[in-house]
C-alpha cells in the first residue's frame, strides 16, 4: 500500500544564493512538486480536479524546518505523504533528502483547505476523500508501529 511518494529534483543554479546554497523559498516549491506528484501517484490529476470537480486545494498553513543546506547541482528526493485528512482539510508531510548520502535536509508540512473556484470552503468529493483518508490512516498506523 502506498504510504508516500518520492520525486527527484536537481538543484538549479538559479535556486541558489551567491554561496551556492539553496534559497529558502525554493523548498516550498519542491513541496508543491511532491504534492502534485503524490496526487498523480494516487491516480488524480490536480488540473482535472479543478476543472471537472471545482475543487482547489488552497494552502492555509506552511512550515519548513531546515536541517542542512542543499547546494547547486545536488540530486534531492522530495518524500511526500498525507499526515491527516478530513472532510475539508488535508495535511501533507515532507522530507527532503540529499540522494548522495541520504542526509535529511529539511522537513515540513502544509495544511490545505478544499475550496471551489469562488473561494468558498467545500468538502472533498468522495473519490478524493476516500483515497486521502486511506493514505492518512496508513501513515498513522506506520508511525505508531
């Protein structure tokens, strides 16, 4: 059973400062890459979720803890999981690892609210909600094991 999804990103020169260290806001972009690819691994196309189901996953809260710097040209793994799921909210968890030595570079989470195109809070359609709940339950049982 799927508990998380990994995606590889390579640090681009434009993502670093003069010292070759990744600028902090890029981690949030990589979190988004991980989130979209996790949705894809679950069989959902985020773009179609917006178009066909009028469901947008709006960021309500974000947290990132930086442990070690990422640097230019490194290959990184963005590991994304669903930590909690409710009728209207989702909490994604992230780990950013350097592939060469598996060093944990950053951890974080984002909390999202389901909204329609007009920005009104709504419940997730059942097909999404059930998948999110299963993944959150799998991660909860894994973390208690």
